[in-house]
C-alpha cells in the first residue's frame, strides 16, 4: 500500500527532521540570541515540549500505518515486530519518559530555585537539575540515533519488499 508507505516515511522523516532542527536551529541559537539564560531555557523547554508532542503523534501515525500495511490481522500484528517499528516504539517510550519524568522533575527544581542561572553550581537543587539536563540531552540523542537507524531499516525493508 503506497499510502501507508508514504505515511511511514512522512511521519518518521518529520520527527527526525524536527529533532535535527531543534538541535541545530533552536537549542544551538537561542542561548546566544537571548541575553537571559533563564528565558532561553524557558523557550527551549516549551519548544522541546512541542517537539515531544509532535514526536508522539508521528510515532502513532507510523505504527498505525505499519499495522495497516501489514495486511490481514495476523500480518498486521507481526508488523509490530519489524525492526523499524520497534525502533519507533522505543523512540516514543524514551520521548514520553523525557517529557513526563525528566522534564517534569526539572520544572519542579527550576520553580524551587527561581533562577537556574543565578543558583550556584554547588547547590544541591542546581546539581540535580544539571544531572537531569544531561539525562535529557542523552535521551534526545538516543531518540535521534534510533530514528536515523529506523529510517535506514524502513527504507532497506521497503527496498527488499518487506
């Protein structure tokens, strides 16, 4: 089904492209353009939240299109075991965890500190915030790498007629 193939490519390409734009366009630039690091952090937080929402929608579209492309019910369930689909499901799980566990804890710490930038690095709240920030960056990096691998696996599978 060509429409399912299109939806899979479009969804995963949109998600991975949005992550690349966020890393290269938003996160890399916002701290140099905005003079206040707390304001820059707020912009990144909101942007990242929207990126996560977009990613979860793209994951849903990808998985539904993969199920639809699988054919009859037995074939569609087996589509969930394909490596690209498993990669997208893992991406969604990591994204959900980042948004609803890591970033939620970071927001709570930020509220307690008032200003992350004005809080000394040796402060326990700031140290925990910095640790969570590093985890957040690693999760986003993992989602990006898994996304690139999933695109490769999907295209390879499509070329092989799978």
